[in-house]
C-alpha cells in the first residue's frame, strides 16, 4: 500500500501496508447476499460480431505510438514485430514528430530488419523476414509525419492518432472488436506479447476492460520481479497544475487483472478498439502533461469503461534510454503559447469540475457533452466516490482513504446499441448528433428527450434552489477559482517531461524505500504564469471550449479587454506612471494658463 509518510504527504490518512487481493470483492463488495452480486458485462455473442467471445481469431491488433524525435522508435517497431506471435495481424500507427536531420522511424526499422536478416540467414519475422523481402510488415505500419516545430505535447500527438483511427474506422479498416494498444515509442516486449496481452485481457471478464499501468523498466525483461510477479499499481493522485498520478504501488502474485479506482496511465493502455474510438484523446489541450491521464480516466469511466492493473508485465519501457536524450524532451518549445496553455487548463478544469474552469453552467455542460467530453453511462459524482478524488476542492482524497485495495465495480446500464456503438458528433461544433438521449443516459432530460424528436436546443434547466444557498455556492466557486489561480503561479516551473520519466524510473527501481517528496510540473506550465500576469494587466484569456460555437453563446480563445477591469488601478505600472505624469502636466498647464490670463487682465486695467 505504500510508505506511510508518503501517503500522509499526499493527504491520505491510511497507514499503508499489504492487503490480500480478493477478486470476488469486485462483484460482491464483501456481501454474502447473492442479491448484492453485480459483475461487469462479459463479452456477449451480440458484441462479438460473429467472432468468438474470447481470444483474437478474426481480429486485428492496432498499436498507437506517438514519437517525438525518438531514435528508439525504429527499435520499438523491430521488437514488437519480431517478438509477436501473430505479427501479420498487427497494425501500427506512428505520429512522427521529427526535424529534418532526425532518423525516419520506418526507414531505419527497415534497415534494422535487413541487418537482422543478414545476420541470421532470414526466415520468419524473428529472423528479419524471408530472403529477398525488402522490409517485412512495412505495409502494416502507417506513419503520420509532422514537423517537431509543430508539436504541442503528448495529448496533441495522441489526439492526431485518434483522428487517424477514426478515419480508418470510417473506411472499415478498424473494427470495434479489434484490440487496440497505446504506448510510447521506446519500448520492449516479452516473446509472444501480443497473444499474452489478449489472454490477460480475457481474464478480466469485462468487455469494457482497459488494462493500464506505468510499465516496468526494460532491465526487468524476462524476470519475475522479486519472485512475486510484482507489477506497478496505479491508484493515487496528487494535485499540481492539474491532477497527476503519483505514489505508484506494487501488486504481487495477482491471479487476474485487478480493478483500479479509475486511475489510468498513458504508458500502456490495452482494450477493445471501441474504447479508443469512443474515448479519443482530446487534441484541444496543447502543452498539457499533468492532467492528461486523469482526464482520460474520467472519460473512460463515465463511458462505462473500467481500468485494470495487469497481473503480468509483457510490455516494458526504456526509461533510461528515453530520459537521457535531450531531443525527446524538447516538445515544450513547440508551437503552443501562453494563451493555448491557459485555454487547455480551463478546458480540463471545466470537464471535471475542478476550480479554475468555466463558471457558466450552460457552457460547462455544453463542453461535457461534446466530442471530447464525458460519457453518459456514469456520472461525475460516481467517479468522485469511486476514485476517492475530491475534484471540486482539489484534494487527493474525499475521506482520507486511498482506493488501492479491494474495490467494488460500479454498475451502469449499457447503451441500447451495445458496446460497439460509436457516438457521432458535428465536425464543426463537436456537439452530439445521436439525439435524443436514451433513458439510461445521464444526460437524459424528460422535458426534451421524452418527446423523442425535433430537438433544436438543449438549454440547462436548473432545479429550484434556495437563493441564499445559490449565492453561497457561487461565492465558494469564485473563492476556489481565485485559489486555483494563486496555485498556478506557485506551480509554474521549467521541468521538461523528462523529469517525470526520471521520477517514475526512480520510483520503479526503489523497493519500498522512503524518498523525498517533490512535485514535478510540465515545463509548459511556466507559460501559465505569463497568462495570469496578462489578466492582471487588464487582458483576459478565455478558453475556446468548443469549436465553431456561435459568438453569442461561447467566448472565443482570443485576447480582448475585460469590461470588468476599467480604471487606472488595473493598468500596468508603466502605464500608471505615464498617466499620472500626464495628469500632472495638464494640471500645471491649466494653472499656468490661468495665472497668465489674470496678469493680462490687470495690466489692461492699468492702461
């Protein structure tokens, strides 16, 4: 469960220690009453689309891999194909962000395979492919190249891959029943990793399962860590500029994947492809590092997905090789600026009711229902209770307890069209098109959806609220908003995301030893400080929460003067001084002019 002092620092009152894993608790919550037993939805024949409900016969596996100037990208391609049991059924999408002098991932992979074939004499993929074959599996690798100068952080890169996936889905190149895996471009794999990952996913017995963790370092390849099949277990967070996964725990000798409290890690995510298609990464958050993972975790959870810690490690991360290359950590100097980062913060905060987001309830709800918003199978309140994270007050825990041990699955009603249903949205406004909402949807409104047709607008219909309570609530929200802005100034720093890799590598290598507590913030967070200063000087940056919304309905992400900040007290200091000197000058001129006229009148009388 973790070091007690580290738990206390993060706001958890638990004393730590070990807890025996009880898989049945996920269905029963510890109750012996059969009526209390509620388990996740297993794959049904109607879901399988004519295929077997287990295994991956007839299915493909799609690997999504953003790469920022990473010389290890070709090696990752080589390992994933040469160590796979079914390499012909794997498709890879690489979002390559390179400069002109960087090695091309695909071309260098082909050279590596040719060298392997020469060294081994050729044959199957593990030996470089048959003699005479130019580059095995080349036609299974899709590279989306952009300039590294146009990079805008991990969420932007993953978001572009998500768009490529939707385009492939539209062309029937991806099935919702295929398997999808998202990972980094500096990885290694256990032999037959592909089949092992599918079999492990099957063990979860949940069509909506997402296997995710911060994977072990590559020096643990082929090892039974500490002799107890130890795997990293994500279950706790802390607040920096956003929500950040922290204090990685260890799970040992798990008999199956373990249900987590919705904490998700971007380093490994394995699921059916309907999860990736339904919950794509939000590309409108340039510069975001902290905040990416819990935002997507919340969206997975509200769409009905459940995050599980894998019970075995089959995919591994080269922390040392990636963190010691300054090129791979330079994305913080990409095309995004202070305004973009400020907008991204507003967007993430609005989505999860974190202080610092949109205060207008209608605009906030509009974002939550949009393409990259929350799902409609579970509520945000259920997420807060299940995860234990106090989002609305920026606290790591609502009750001082972590949720790392045995937890119970949160029931929901499936969409009437089943697990494979992928919702559609307007390409311009990103508003939902599959309306009216079904009765099981958390967005269902009987006054609108009950009619069943002809919806033109969906305004927020507020419940009656006591005026005093409403005034108090708004005051608390404004106070929390002010606190968030102050915290943003304190948290802004210049650490690159390589610092996060270093912290994670150290955490994975330590064996329970106590270590100092240090907050690591994305380098891009420093830009927030300048944006805050601009607001103080009378210029306000509002977030473009939705694309293509009417000007009257939603503020745009442009700079404009605030009508609330008039008066000299809101001007920059240099301007204040200039205005004061100008006023003194005018006063002196008036006084001088007045005294001159008086003297002229006296002289005229004398004459």
